[in-house]
C-alpha cells in the first residue's frame, strides 16, 4: 500500500491562511495540481491523505482508478473549498470501484459536491458537504451522490444546504445510509430508483422534506425494497427552494417521509414529527404534475406494497404547503384542526384492482397505533376524501436486512 | 571513431530540425514529456505541420471547444491499417491520433474569433498567424487507448505533458470588433476519459475517426479527395465498402449539403457534441437522456422527458425538449449557459456556441406536438 501525503504544501497553505485571514479566496493552484496529479496516477491500494487545512480549489477533481482511499484529518479539519469554482460540474467525480473517502469536507461546490458513478464497494464515511451561505437556490444540487453504484455505505456523513438532496442515492443496489445528518436541504436524504436500501439511525431536520423514497420514469432501473427505520425526522418545514422540473420540486414544505411511485417500502420505528404538511406522504408520479406523455411504457407510477408500522409520530399536518390541502384541512378538521399523520394521494392502478380492492400483497398497510391516514382522492379532484383505514389495516412480509460487508465491519468499531 | 562521428552528426541534424520519426510506443508508461518527442508534427520554417508519414484529417460536424480551431492527424505504424466498421474503426496498436487546438491571430497578435480554414495543405499552420494552446494525443497501446494533454509554452516552441491540465484566460476578437473572454480549460487526463470513455468499462476510445464523421473531402498536397478513400489508398484503412453511397455521413457543419435537413444538422451536432456522454453506456447514462443517433426521436431522446438529476440545470423548465418550444426546453437552457454546474457539455467549454444553439433552437421550434 502506498500512502501519499500532501504535507509540505499543506503547511504552507495553512501558514498563508493564518497570515491573511481577510483576503478573498486565492486558489491554491499548486495544491490543486498536485492533488489532481496524485488522483490521476493513483493505483489500487493507494491512500491519498490530505492533512488538516482549508484548501481553495477552482476546478473539479476526478478519480478513475479503483481501490483508492482518500482520507482527511476530520470533516471539520480538512476542508476542500470550491468557492468561486470555475470549471467542473462537481467537487470530486469518482468513476471507480473499491473506493473509500473519509474524514473531510467539501464546501461551496458549484454543482454536486461528491458524485460517484458506476462503481462497486463504495464507502463514504464522516464526509461533510456544505454550502456555507445556507440554503439557496444557487447552491449545487447534491451533497453526497452515488449513482448506478452497488454495495454502498454512507456512514456518519453530514449534508447541509443542497438545492436538491443532501444525500442522494440514485439507481443503485444494496445500500446502507446510517448515522448521518441532513439539514437545510430541499430533500434531506433521498433514495431514488434504488433496489435494496436500509436507511437507519439518521437525523433529518430543517429540510423541505426529511427522507424521500422515489421512483422516476425513463431510467434503466426501477427501485424497490427500501427500509427506513429508527431515524429522527423532525421539523422539515423549510420553504422549497428547489428548481422546477426536478423531482424534489413537488415536495411540499413540511414533509417528514415521502414515498413516491416506489414499491416495497417499509417505514418503521422512526420518530417523525413537527411537519406542517404531513409526517408521512405516500404519493404517485401523477401528483408531481407530469402526464403520461412524460413516462416511457412500462413505468409503474403507483406506490405499492408499502408497510408503515411502529413509528412515533409527533405533531404535524397543521398548515399544509399546498392550496388544495390547505382548504381540505380547514373543511375537514376546522381552523385549528390538523390532517392525519399519513397522507395518501389516492392513486391506484385500476388494472390491478380485484373487487375494487388492491390485492393484499400490493396494499398500503398501516399498523401504527392511533395514527390515521387520509386519502385525499387527488385523481378525482379531492372529491371523495376518506379516512377509512379498514382497507389499510394489514401487514406485509418484512423485507430482509441489507447485507453489506463494509457495514458489518463498521458496526463493532 | 568514424562511425561515432557519423552518428553524432545524424543526431545533431535530427535535433536541429526537430524531425525524429513518429514514435512507436506499443506498451509502457514512459510517455514523452514533450510533444516534439512524438515526432508527429514538425515545427520549423515558421510553420507547424504533420511530418510526411502523418495524415491530417477533418470531420463533418466537429466538437465545439470555445471557438478554438483544430488540426487533427493520424499515424499508424508502417504497413498497418485500421479495419473499417460502420460504428467504430479498429486501429492497430501504436496508432497515434493528435489534435492541436489553436486560435487564428491577426497581424497585431490579437486572437481572433472566426471560422476560416488556416491550414495550408503543403505548409500547415503559419506560426505568425496562429496561437497554439494545446495538443491532445490518443495513443493505442496493447492494453488500450491512452489520453495525454500537452500544453504549448508561451514561446510557442514546445508543448509539455500536463496530466493535471491547465487553464488560460484568453480574449477573442470577432469580425464585428467585439471581444469574447474565454476561460480556456485544458482538461486533466481523467477528464479526457470523461468524454472518451463512450461506453462505461470499455476504456478510452477515439471519437472522431468514425465513418460518418470522416466521410467528406479534404484538400491534401496532392489535391482534394474523400478522406475515407484517401485513407484506403494510403493503406491506412481496410474494408471500406466499394460504394461510398453505402457509408454513413453526418451533415457538413456550417455548409449543409443539399438534402441535409435541419433535423439532420441538429442530430449531427448532438452526435459530435453530446452523444459520447449521452448514450445508453456513456457517462450521462444516469440521466436517461440519449442524444446518440441510434436513439429515435421520442421520450428517450428528450421529448417531454422530465430531467432526472439536473438540479439547477433544469432552469425551472419542466422537460428536456418541449416540441415547438425551445424556451421551455431544459436542453436549450443548458447549451445557453456557461455556469459549470448547468452548462452542457459539462466539460470542455467556457463560452456559448451561438451557432450550435441556433441550430438546436430552430430544430426544436420546428417539432410538432405538446407535452
């Protein structure tokens, strides 16, 4: 194993930083070149260490070699700052397998902070991605963004201020997101078109929507089998500052956990509260404002086999961020009333109904004490609103836990 | 003693005229630090031109790079040839492709923005009328293709290998007297793969020397000829169909041939500028937007398609291509942008290609239907 440390330069950078704190950011060109050259020449087994310090970069970094580890001195100590970035759509773009990155931070990237495309065995540990100006529409889209990856562990990460999702796992397989924190993003944690994900022991707070499990049309893989459990999802009421046209743009402020068009989703043992619109939303692609013209054949826009049980719901549903829902709350529950904890838009695949009911294995099942669910009947213009739980009092076979070697290894430590 | 003398003399001569033979490097990572060591281009007599064994080539619709002009060359080891394929040619080990990026320069030394052809078939580029920025090399080795960026020095005497790339602030003056500031980025060696790894996991591949791009005439010192036939005659290409009519051909950029419709011009542009990423196996496959020729016009090529992970790249527009409405199409928003997190292509330019945007805009405006 080769360990490359960028030490000499780091010291001079630190010195410079201490000497003239007020000056505008000057790119550390030599550091940037040296680090990128290391990434280009990296071979399997290499560990690239970046010592403590704040480094100013103006173009994106990229890694193509598999088997490489990038390591900082801590996510508050080693900071790659991209303020004023001139080129590149991300901070670091990784197209490699057996990749580990830990203990460092990406700040103020123009686009996504850390994007990993198409690799296997990815570990992202104690990495912070942050837009330091706070939530803003000009911020980059994603903080931590593995896409089309397999066997992914995101552990102890912190994502702040993304104009789309703080932690966004797209089109991947076999994923664990845990012990992480997402705040002040449009979406805190989003699992999209992913097969097999466990999302647990995370905190999502101060986002527009806390934890999202979505399926988008026209992609190579439809997602299913995600478990969201033992998370703290609290007070995600931030005004939606995402861009129209993006999947998260339709998420109303004040959404705790949102399932959209995804299947086989289990939500259990979470603390979910303080959400103005609803603590939990189950919805279809049709509720995002697109028509059939926008979906290729074969796309399934209906959330099916959804199992919600044993969550602890706090207050919520008292001031929905959606005109129809606002009116509905007042007409159904009075001026000071609130919507039930679980809100369902009411879209079902009529082709699959048997005697007017979804087959048991496709149902939305709720076994959550006194928590209620409201079907707002969006397909019929909110006409036949129902809080009848009878067809949702059911259970589904539980999903298996994700088997991930890297997650097990980390468990004991 | 005598023999030594002769050798030294020969070496000296070679060094003076910078005219070593083209470098054959079938394996190993000992890549030359300077461009001259490759022996592909010769610099002398106030000109930069391919050496005798090296063939220049050109493309029907090329990639846009901040209005830089480009001189492309191909060299194959003596006696070796590429095998024709409708989609890809199979090049022999040792093949070297080069692309030199430069700007025309006026008599005052000012860099110009224009589309003139500066290349003379006999003398190449006149150094007092061009500013050389970089030369990119693709080398085919036994283990696959390698991409290497060389950056020209200020004296315009030599280009040096810069694996980590480079950036330069340039100002281009157009014929109306307007200046365009360009923040020219030489990609780093990983970013080369960001475009040249057209199929994930297949490694780097050449993008330009394909039948449909090369199928055009070029002026050689011997006169004008179709490039594919010229390659065949020189023994650089085997298996070319006897009838050129059966060989695909993209639209000729800026000067469409009779019958090359607006749609074909737009598709040729997307092919050269986007399809190496936007194909089912390319770096932009995660977006589900396929801009390669094999994808028929429809939802997968962007019609009424919602962007997937565009973030602010959506520009608050709802679909990639809204037929009839370029102003409501994400695609146009992104080619009009220079914000690195929005613009498309996401690498390789800092300026807007107005002529490209114009063709794409007119094409989308011409499409029927709604979303």
